[in-house]
C-alpha cells in the first residue's frame, strides 16, 4: 500500500513536470519570437525590464527560460547589465504564477475531470494542424497533463496520511526553517524545475502533511534553486554575462532572507484577519505569500538597481578589451535577434572608427586611437556572422534590415581602409593650416554623431552626418580654386598643392562613408519598428 502510494506520488510529479515541459514548449512555439523580441525592445530600463520579465515568465511558465534569455541578451550586447537585472527581478514575480495555477485550478477547483478531453483535443490539433494551431494544441495538451499529474500526486500523497506529518520534518525554528530551505534547494536541483517542487509542497500542505511554515520555507529554498540554471548558462561567458548569472543568485538569496523573516509576521497577520483562513485555504495563503515576498523584494531593490549593479561590477571586475565579440551563435536560430546583434556590432564599430578619425585629425579632446587590426578582426567576424543569418522570403522587414546591414558593412570596410591605407593623406589633413576650418567642423560633427548614437537618436545622427558631408562637398571646388591660385602665386609648390587636394578629397570620401553608414543605421532601426 505504501509502495503504491510512493509510485503514484512520484508518477504524478513526473506527469506534472511533463505537462509543464509540453505546455512551455507549446507556448514558446505559439508566441514564436514575440517574447524574445519584446524582452529586447521593451526593456529600456530596470523598471520596464521588471515588467517584461514578469509577463514573459507568466506566459512561458518558466523563470529559468526568461533568465537564461536575459543572460544571452547581455552576452550578445542587446541589452545592458542593469537592464537585464530588471528582467531577473520580474522573472521572480512571474514565477509565482505556477503556484496560483496549481492552488486555484489543481487543488481549489479540481480540473482533473476535464483534463483528458483537453489532452485529446490538444493532441488532435498537434497531429492534424500546423503552425499556430498545432502549437496551441501542444500547449493545451500540456495544460491538461498538468492536472492529471496533480490529481495523481494528490492520490499518491493521500496514502501517506498518518505516516508523514509535520512532526516528521524539521521543527518550526530558525534552524528548522534553514534545513527546509536547503531541502527546497535540493529538490529544485534534482528536478531542474521549481514548479514541480511548488506543486508537491502545495499538495502536501493541502493534505496537512506539512504545516504552513514548513511549506513556506521549502518554497523559499526552491526560489534559490532556480538560480542554478542561469548560473550554469553564464559559465564561460563575457564579464557581463557572469555578472548577470551571479546577480540572480545573490538577489534570490537576499530575497530568501527577507522571506524567512516575514513568515511569522505573515502568519500573525492572517490569523488576525481570519482565525481559520490558514486551515481552510492553506494553498491560497502559501501562493499569496510567495507572490508577496517576491513582489516586496523587487519593490525594495528596484530603486537601488544602479548601486546593486556597481556592487556586482566590483565583485566581478572587467579585464576585457573595449572591442569584444558579442555575436552569440545561438541567436542565429532567431534571425530577428541575430540581425539586432549584428546591428549593435556595426554601431559599436562605427563609433570606434569615428573616434579614431577624430584622433588622427588632431582632436585630442574627443578623439581616441583605436587598434585598427582589432577593429578589422571584429569587422570580419561581424560580416561572417551576417552571412550565417538565414531569412525567409516572407520576412520583408528583416530583408530590408539585412540589406541595410550589408550596405553598412561595405561602407565600414572602406572607411577602415581610408583610416589605414590613406594614413598619409589623413596626416596632411590634420596638420594643414588651410584645412583647419573644415577639419575642426568635421571633428565637431563627428562628436555630435557619436553623442546622438549613444542616446539612440539615430535620425539626429544621420542629420549631422549628412550636414557634415554636404559641408565638405561644398568646400571642395572653392578649395581647389584656392590651391590653384596659391600655386600660381608661388606661395606653395605643386607637390604641396597636390597634397592639399588629396587631403580635402580624403575628407570628402570619409565624410561620405560616415553619412551612408549613419543613414543605413537609421534605416535598420526604422525597419525594426515597423
């Protein structure tokens, strides 16, 4: 009898896990790249990141999936480390949705009677339809399987009545709660899914196998256990990737300490409101506590996100060069995100060349000497990455972004050559007294372009680049006439005059490449927004 109960309980837990996996896969297929794109495009700050992280985790029913995506986005350069922190904070809130699903529909209002029809309908959709309907069917089948698992788990655990009681587990003391937290961590590490542990804890509480305080401690431990997936995903990644993974662990540990201190006040508060609420609605009380401490933790940490990020930067210091490849090969499976990664790389290269151009023109205030060999290597790697992006003909906006990227890479390559092979012309342009006004105006506009790109105002950057190019173009013919007069009056010799002409021609070609790169950079952003 006891053996049968154990087998049924573990089988139910397995069915629940299988249902969660199938439902999550179905929801991922149903939403396609929408959630990934939303995480990138709507995460502009830690606050918006919290919202998108909570929503995406609720939709995917997997905080691990959300946090691993955040780690990948940081590594690919699609978002900053502080922005990713917001997603991690929000994922903790979204992860509480699983508990509500189990408590309300699996225990409070049992749906096991309609689970089989749901599974059958879902399988029919998966077998006989394609695309979105098939994905929806897969998600529905997983949803039904979840409740079959919960029903089996309940039946199995009911066989432990009188055998497993709250006295079997560590007592309700600080040491006892810590032991239960460790047990919750271990359960999550074994199952690789906190949702299964939460379902088991809720079922045990519902059947009075454990008491509220014990269940609360177990769930706190499961929250810590979920951080392992993101931590593993960050191993071997860039410095910001490692910071993101470790931040998840530290934040969840801090939230766990907060939650442990809140168990007793929370129970006291509930008993003051209703003396029998914990006895009549233990599962609801537990998931409410889960949501409460995670939400409170986010509200307390959000105003100090920058300080938390600075702390992580001190713990994991950066020794990486300024140009490090962020082209994540895994994102090639998602052409939209891969294009965004490539665009971010091109943007970084463009800014680097602008700083180098200002440096060789003598702008010591804003210019910066760059390693041209390293820039060339990074440019080659970006071109190779773009070649690997495979698009479908129906993805019109993506095709436009790809075309713009190809144009940008072409102009970047030629701009790099102007900086490298035409160094003598650049040097003459930098020190020519007659070109000082054009040179100074050109450097000033370049700095304005850099500032506009940094603030993501690409239309303004394109405007500055076009103005700069037009100013140089309009100055060419008058300057050539001026040089001819200078030669005729014997103020300069012919070789020097030719050097002057080559210098203004160099400025013209460079300004044209800068304008075209910035123009297409604006186009890629416009195509993304459509």
